[in-house]
């Protein structure tokens, strides 16, 4: 790499000698003695000293070869930069005779002009080599191109500075200034066209990379890398030339717009109204062109997509009705929860199929989407393990049907009526009208008590009487009360028996059978009637009590009752 760089500089320094040696030698032979004698300032002496040194370096470089010549040429280039610094200071301070300054300025003008012409030819040659070279050899040539472009920009920068110096010395050259403007304009136009072409090619190869087999991706990626590097070089050079063009009064809003669209870099130039208008105008034009070319086709595809959605919606409703009739058959004996599940899933399945068919009709490739759903499903499965556990528990509840919608249950630590159930959770309405949502995994993993699953239930009640009350009379009263209640079923027969001789009472069990819906009405009615009848019949309902007996020894009793002195 270093060798190529030195070779490139060698070519440039040969140009330097070709365009600069003759004027320097001529000026040294014709005017050096008089100027040396008349120089009154340190700046003037510095300019003459550098000029003499450059003459000696040119002569030495012409006679040298190999690495020595390359070193001399590098030194010559650096000396020219020193000369321009001294010349700029002398022009500002007017510390050197005007005639001499003009003479030196003309030498710099000649050198800059020749450099631009020569570098243009070299850049064309390198671009041609890049187009013809193999991909593995293009990177080195691209680096050479970047180097040449940097030298070319330096030459343009010197040309503009030469024009400014001419104005300061009172010898403005309108023709040369106009020629410079035209050269900069032409150069920006060429770079703009090159940027547009390279950007287009890079996008094309980028699309090919995404759809090509793995065996071809490496070569395409290398080509894309080379194109992006060339695009970066061209964009950087256009940006630097735009800065020069602004200094000489050229219109650059379109070029700034192009730089922004290619690089996406937000700069101060975007605050310029012309640049902003150019960007908006270009976007508007692009949108209108796209609409003119693609709008009819996309509108038709959109109409087809909407039509498919309407058909899918109607078919989903029809499917839910058909499935609803099928699952409600008495032969299947499916729970209401299972019926709701099948009806809901059938409609959703038709909707999903309809949407996928519609998306395929508008040109969307469903393969990556389905693949993405598969990958996302695995990731979501790990992230939502608790939700999947609830889902599995919901499926088990649907299959084994421990309860149905409308049943009164005790599940997951909650009492109430089953209001709704999904595959994830169950909604229970409590007896005081609260809504409690219980995860299915908690219900399935705990005891489930279904109060209303069976058609009839037994009401279990216990009534106690005192030990002094008539046992047979109390039993007869209880039988009368149960037999008289119209909601008590005759079959199975009620069970009324003396159950326990408790500590404070004699307890009867009263167990009539009722319809499940009549459970609480019977419980409350019989409890009330037992209290009223027992009161009328003089049968007591004892409350818990204890008799406490105190036994004291005779000596302790006498001591306790002995009079006090």
C-alpha cells in the first residue's frame, strides 16, 4: 500500500516539475538577483529562499532515481505548500514587490491549471481500470482513486485561492474566474451523475444479496462494498466542491439535496429554504411518479384485498352458525364452554385464512411471515410459560368439563357463579355480585366443588332441643314441617333422626331432598318454621352452657369462715 502511495505521488510530482520548473527557473535566472537585492522584508526573503530551494530540488530530482527521487519529490511538494503560505502572508501584508507577487501568482495559476487537467485524465484512467479489473483487485484501485480525488480537490482549492489573490493584488481576471466557475459546475454535474449511478447499482446489488443463494452472496457483498466506497468518495468530493461553489456564487441546492438523500446526514444546509424546497420537490415528484406508475395496480389489489376480507367475514359468520348447530347436538353432549370454544375458534380460523389469502393477493410473500411467526412462537413460548400453563389448564377444563357456564362452584379459592371462561382464565361472579377472574392453572391445580352440577340436592340441617323436652313430640313437629313444605321432594324421602346427645342439647338431623335451584329457599323456610313451631309447642332450643361445681375440704372451709380478730 505504501509503495502504491509513493508511486502515485511520484506521478503527481513529475507533473509539478513539468508545470512549475520552467517558470521557477526562468524567474530565478531573470529576476532573482534584482529581487534579492530589493527585498526589504523577511517575507520577501523567505519567498526567494523557498524559490531557490525548489529550483535546487527540481534539478536534484531530475538527476536522482528510485527512493531518493521519491523523497526529493515529496520534499518538493511540501516546499510548494510553504511557498503558498509565504505568498499568502506577503499578499496580505504587501511586504513584497507587486510585480514579483504577480509573477509568483502566475506560476501557481499555471501549476493548478495543469494539475487539474492531468488529474482528470488519471481519474478517468483509474475508473476505467476499476471497471475492467477483477473484484479482488478493485479495492486497491479504489484507494488510488480516493488519493487522486483528494489531490484534485487541493488543486481546485488552490485555483480558488489564486483568484482571491488576484483580486487582492488589483489584477482580477474575469475570464479565469468564469472558467473556474464553469469547471466547478461541470465537475459537480459529473459527480452528481456518478453518485446517482453508483447509488442505483448499490441498491440493485443489495436486493440481489437478500435473494441470492449463499454460494453467490460473498461475491455480491464484495461488489457492494466496492460500490459503497466509490459512492463515499464521490459524495465527499461533491460536498467539498459544493463548498467552493458557494464561495463563487453558484447554485448548489440540488447538489445539497442529493447529498442529503444519499448520506442521510442532517447538516446546517437543510435550514436553507432552497435546499429544503428542492428536497420536498424531489420527494413530491418521486411520489407522483410512483403513484402514476403503480397506483392503478395497487388500488385494484387493495379492492381485491377488501373484497376477500368481506367474503371471509361472511364465511366466518356462516361457519360459526354451522359449527354452533353441530356442537349443540344432544348426541355429542358437549358442555356450553366446549361449544363456545369450538364456535369461537372456527370463526377465528376462517378469519386468519381469509387475511392470509388477501395478503397474498396484494403481493406479500407469506413464507417469511410464517417463518417469523414460528420463531416468534418459540420465543414467546419461553417468555410466557405461565400463560401457556393457563392455556393447557383451560384445555383440560374444556375436555373434562368439571363445570359449565351458569354453575355455582368453589374453585381456585373463590365461591360464585361461572360467568365466562376462556383458554387462559375463568370469570366467576360471586354471590355479592363481584367479578373475579381466576387463572385456569390455579383452578385446575386445586379442588373444584361444583354445587349445581346435579339436578337435586340434599339440604343438611341440625336442630337441637333441651334434655327436658319431649323427644317424640319434637320429632313429630319436624316431620310435619318438612312434609308441609311444597318444595321438598317426596323421593328420595327426607331423613329426620335423633343424631347426637350433645353437651347442652339433643340434636336432630333434618335432611330433605330438593331441586338444586330450591336449595336455599327450603333451607331458610324450614329454619324459620322450626323456630316458630318450637316456640308455640313449648320446645326449647338450648344454647351451650356449663355447670361449675366447687368442692372444698372441711378444714379449708372452717378456716375460710373463721371470724377475724
